């Protein structure tokens, strides 16, 4: 037979485990909100891969591209190229590099980008 202390500890463990699993479930749901990962690179006008999409030409190394609207998130799936985004037009301002496999909100809105070797 279980004592009241044992029942309380068991209930506490169950409650803690449930809270942890709920937190993990919320994280998984958030990751699922992104569009499916496809080969290539994409800039999104909204966070979390939402809004208008700009497809990046990963074969156009080094050319600076100014965006018609700012990008707030990025998705890259490529083994040989990555994308550097800039806070200013004409590849000026703060820079942030994606790497060749990325799915991220940008630290600041990006107004331009260039493709570089990974």
C-alpha cells in the first residue's frame, strides 16, 4: 500500500513529466509551421517562413541583390552555397550568414543578399 507521501511524489513526477511533454509538443508544433524544406534557398517577408517568398538563385555567386520588400526569415537546403543577408540595400549594413542548411528568423529585416560558397 502506498503512503500519502509516495502518492504525492508520484503525482508531482507525473505533473512535471506532463508539463515537459507539453512544452516539447509546443516546440514541435512551432517547427511544423515552417513550409516543407526543399532544395534551394528562400527568403520570406514574414517570420517563421510566412509571407511573400523570394527564391534565391544559388548559382549566382557574389552578385548583390536588393529585395523589393524586406525579408524576415530564411530557409536554405544546399550543400555548396549559403546566403549572406544585409540590413541595408546594396549589401550594406549588418550582415548575417545562413550556412548551407538553415531555417531561421533573421536577427533584423534584410534588404539585400548575396550567395557565397558554403
